[in-house]
C-alpha cells in the first residue's frame, strides 16, 4: 500500500502522498481530527461521531466502513 497521510483544512480531510504537492482526494467534511492506521483512516467529526474509512491500495481514495456515534 502507498504511504499517505491526512491533513485537515477548513474541516475537510485531505489525503496526501509523501513528496506530492497536491492532495490525492478529499475524504470527509466537518472533521476535527484524522489519523491513519495502516490501511484505515479514522476521522473524528465535530458532532462527536467517529468514522473509519478504508484507504484503497493505491491511496487515491477512501470509503467508509463504519460510523460510531
């Protein structure tokens, strides 16, 4: 899997690849915190919920697996 890391800009989670100058994708909105664990992205939202996303093997996208309220 490609190494990616998240940043948050104006509440949006952006996935970046090391060495690139533009994000690969925007994953979530209204985010407060985002952390990558292996091939999963865990996003804590401002409303208190947490969503776990699976990052695709090439790192260009992520899809939601589950949301905890």
